C-alpha cells in the first residue's frame, strides 16, 4: 500500500468507476473528488456504486471550473484525506476520471518503491520556458483574474487589458519563484504534507486563488520549497493541442499507447471500449511487452499541432484558405517559368525535359488552351486544358497544378501573348524560378508570314505587355528567383545562363552541359528590327541588335552549333 | 464588418426563420417518432423525392456511423418511398405537398424541423445521395467527432461535396437496392477545384470537379457550388440560407483557417451519377423545380445525350478518407 491515487472526476462516471476499481484491486487506496457541479443524484449513484470497495473514499466537493482555484482546492482536500486515512501511503498520484493506467499497477508500485524520495512533478520556471499558449505565462502570476474565461470571456480579456495598461502587478509571497508544469503529479508523503501543513499556507492559498490556472503552478511552485529530489516530468502521458486543450485518445491509438513509456494516459474518450478492455485487465492478460517508443506519440501530436497552425504549404482547400501573404508557401513546390526560350531555340521543351528530367509544359496560359506536356488534354488531378476554365481562376489553376504534381519538378513556357493574370502570383512566390529573354517574342513574328502592318501592331502590343511584366518581376515585393536577359545579351553567350538555370533546377546534373539546344536561324533578324524602327515602332526589349549581325556567322545552321568543353 | 451589415444579416436570418415558420404549413406529419430522441442524440435531416432505391443503403450507412434519429421530408414521391420511410423504427417523416423550389429547395422545410427538434443536438443535413466522410471515420464513430468538436468549442463542420462517377457510361452498371453506390461511382477529380471568398456571408465558394470540367467548361461561373457545412451543433436561432452551402449567423461559415493552418474538415461523397441519373435529369427538367431554372440539369441533358462519360485518364479511384486527406480534399486539422 505504498501508492495512493487521488482521482478528480466530473463526468463519465461509468469509466471512472471502472478505473477506480482497477486501482483498488491492485492494492492502491483511492480518494475520489467529484466536481460540485455534478447533480446530487448522479453523485449519489456513483458513491453507491463504489460503496463495496473499502479502500475508496470520497473527499469534500469543490466547484472545479477550468482555470480556477477549485481544482487546487479539490486536490488539497483529497490529498489531505488520503494522507490521514491511509498512513502507509508513501506516494500520492494525482489522476483524473478520464485517465487510464497503461502498465500493470504493480509496475508503478515497484517503480516508486525503488525511488522512495523522488517527487515526479513537471516544474519549470516561467522565466526560462515559453510555456503557454495564448500569451499568458508570467502574467498568470502577476495579474488578477476575477472573471471566468469560459463564461465571461469578454470581461476576462478586458480585465487583463486594463491591468496591463495600468501596469498593475502582484508580488509573489515570500519571494517564491513561480514554476509551472503539467497538473498531473506524483508526490511523496513528505513533500505533500510539507506543502499542505506549511505555516504560510494561508498566504500562499490566498495568492494562488487569483492566479490563472493555478493547478498548473500551485504544487509545481511549492514542491520546489520542500522536495529533496524533484524529477521534473509527469508520469502521466498527456498531450496538448495548440489551444492548450488535451488531446483525446481513441481505440485506434491502442498500438501507440502500448509503446508509451508512461504509466498513465490522459485523456481517454469514454466510449473507447477497446482501450479500456486492453488496459484494465489483470497483469497476466495485460499487454504484451513492447519496446517503448514515446517519440512516435510525440511526433503524431506535434504534427497535428503543426497541421493546425501552419498547414501544408501550397494547399488551398475548404478548410485552408490563407489570406494573401499568410500562405506559408504560395505553391507546394519549386517550379520554373521560361519566357522567350521556346521562341529562340528549336525544340527547347524536349531538350529541357531530356536534360533535367523535369516535366516540361508548353505555354500553359496560351489563349487557345493550356499546352500540357506531351499534348495531354487533362493533367494530374483531372486539371482540364480548357482555357475558359483555366482563366476563370488562373492562380488556382497554377497552385492546383503545382500541388497535384508534388514530387515532380514542373517547367512551363510563358510569354506576352499568354494570359497575364498570374504575373503577380508568380512574382511573389519564392518557389518560382523565372527566366526571361526579353524581346524573344519578336522571333516568331520575324519568321511569320504576316503583313508587316499586322506585325508592327502585334509587336507593339507584345512589347507593351512584356514591359509591364518585367516591371512586376523587378518590383521590390517580388520574391521569385528572377533572371532577365535581353535577347542580344543572351545570344552573345547562351551557355552560361542555361547552365545556371539547370544547376538551380538541380537533379543530379553536376556535369557540364554537353548538348545545347539549337538556336533558330536569326539571319536577317537585325534588319527586321530595323524595319520596325523605321516604321516608328522601337523594339527596345531585345537590347542592342546590330543590323548586320548574323549575316555572316550564323548563316548556316550546323548540327551542334554550341559545343561547350 | 460594419454594424449596418451585421444588422442586415440579422434581419435576413430572421426573415428565413419566419419563412420557415410559415412554410411549416406545407408539411403534413406522416410518422412522428421524435419522442424517442434523447439528449445528445445525433440527428440526420434530409429531403427526398422518389429515391426509394437509394434509401436502404443510405439509412444503413448513417446508422452504422452512429446516427440516432432521421428526419425526412418527402416531396410528392410516387415510388413508395414514403411508406418505406414511415415503417423505419428511427425515422420521423413529413410529406410536403408544396413546391420544392418555392420552399427554397427544401431549405425552409428543414429549417423549420431543425428549429423545432434539433436545438442542442448535432444535426447532419444531407441528401440521399450524399455520404459523409470525416477524419478517422473508419475507426471512430460520429460521436467521437462531435464530442471532439464540443470539447474544442467548434459549432460547425465543413464537408465539401465530392462528385463521384463511374468509369465508362453512366448507365453501364445498374444500381441495385442496398448496394454501396461508391462501388459503382468510385472515381473522382482530385485537384481541379477553385475557391473564392463570399464577402457577405464569409464562406468559401468552391467550384470545380467533373461537373465544371464536363458540363460547364464554357461557363464556369455557373458550375454548382461544392462547399457545404452539413454538420452543425444546432441552435434554434440558426438558419441555412441556401442549401447547406451557407448558414446564418455568419460565424458558422468560418470553417476554414485564414492564417495558413488547416481546420478539420470532411467530404460528402456525392453519388449522383449512377444509371438512375438520366431518368432523374429528364424528370427534373420537366418539373423545373431546381436551382437557377434547373440550369444544371439543362447542361447535363445537353451533354449526356451524346457522351455520358465523366471519367478521364487522371480520375482518381476512391480508397478511403486517408487518401482524400493526402490529396488535400479534407483535413484532420488538429484532431489526431
């Protein structure tokens, strides 16, 4: 009879009864505190149901509202009753009605027997550990909390605001150092009785009565005064979500709980029949021993919090629709946008997909349709190539495409003839790698068979659009990785920029480029630009293109015009 | 949101409630078993018309999930579904003689029943071809979800409509009574949904999927809304505004996170596209009792005549909720 259990109960009495019987059957006396808010009828039935067990007592009832003093008062009363009624108890374990012992009780008894002087109570100084959610940590001790957080939230918040504004502060009595930690502890008789029989207890109680969530700080602070050996951890497995509410365990957590190294878990869903069946059996039938792996539990619940607070980058869905600039990733993965390359090089798309292994699309935002790789009419996720559907919400089209193809690098062509709605979206996306050869849109015009008047008109329009796009890409708000060359600059030395782009796309391409894409025949392009100029349309985005250039040195296309050593 | 707009929404909510109150006269009680309802029971609300063949599986699906009581409004059925429903031990059923359209597609009728019977209960409002899927639905009953929502002080739960379709022609595999329709219509579009905010009600407007892809490629703005909030801890002051897409007070529409995180959400598998669909479309076209002058059904009829194929190479085959969660169609949020 070395371990006594103090149980705080407020609902699910059937389960509480089951667990209390389990403790008692293993030889642990139990003192139960029933919340005063529980109707008398229910309380009486519960007491009557446990009347046959000699080692179960019921303590004076207090109203236990979350965050208020009642829970501490209840723990004090129950602990006092425990110490008085069961003099052989050496450790007192504080548990709740929705706690479930994970390991045979005998193991707990032996474990504590080997550590007769150790207090297991999580207790960290508020100064050093950013403990809580919601901004109140040190202020839990320095402010007063006259209003209920649950029922009078508005008043609660206002009261905090006013005290902050007026800089009202309370002082810790006797220069106590505030400590906080899990409310579920296991203390030795020596420490616990020292706390409960402290001559200054009245002062402390008076102070903590107005502390916010005192059940996480009262014993945690006072135990530091008397304990000779504190092990600052809780023997109860208890996980909290981002709002500080405990996570609940269900039947499907059975394997997970088997691998916990804790003695008790909280909180269990009252209808989790399989859990109660599996853990509330005699030691022989109890769990097969499995290697404890508490890290796995930690990971699962840490991930849940992460999912709730940060979410999956680049995902837009019914329950995640971030405001602009709060996306935590505009898109799901890095991608590349090429402007002018497909115009300047023959067969650029195939070359790029061969060299990088990425999926290379054509002009995804072309007016006639979305040119998916390999001429497909739908893409991953049943994304349609229909231009009206696409333009209905073009940034959703882009984010969907990148989300749907996670794990595969996407590249696509872009140009001033395409839908420009996504320009800002792309520019502000750190995942975007944008490479532009300005003025290359003139090459298809140059090679086309159109009327010159028509060409002049189109050229003027495309130049205007591209120029506006370049302003976007050069804006200070832009977060994309942007590279811009004028066409003249680029064809001067095309290999270096290409190598740079490919290096960034990465993928086992440490070798130098051996095969370059073939540039289209530009003979006469300089003259073409001069003609535009002569018509009063000055094409400036191409950079300085000499009129005669290309007549001699690029007259005959060779098979591999650019071989780089 | 300003005081004036807030007040306008309040007036609008009252208007819907008064309307529901007036429309109660169109409802004739057929079988009332509401005295069986206990505190905290989970309730399903449903309007139906000539869905006899679907009802057995529908009831079984939700009973297995842990639903305690069903509320049906039967709108002029001629296939014996009313009698079938009246004979079920956990169903209360009313028959509605009025116009489905003028009851705002059944919303007024259900608002009335919810006002009357759902106060303080979790109420799930679904159609007979909608199957609710939520995180962990294969291992945890619906009550686990509602208990968790209660503990987290969440009052409404989002479940997007996911259109399911078969591979091949819609009429290739006839649906048998009692069969899981997802066995036939087991394919869906996983990643072509578009979302925008509705500034008035604060809800998201989700469109896309096979209906936008096949029936509305030229007019995507007319494609049906897919956002739904079917599961609500009902209070008699609440009202659905249009189908289960929008609720008032508008705070109930805040089922999504705006700061990058994910809230928990589910999916309504929409098994509309079975062999029964063509007949239904023709009938509904004649009745002209559906939304926006039945524009949906007109578009369906036009397309379905020549090529009733919704499946495409990138369609995804339904496996379970975890698949939907990985694809980003629903989320566990911080429920673990």
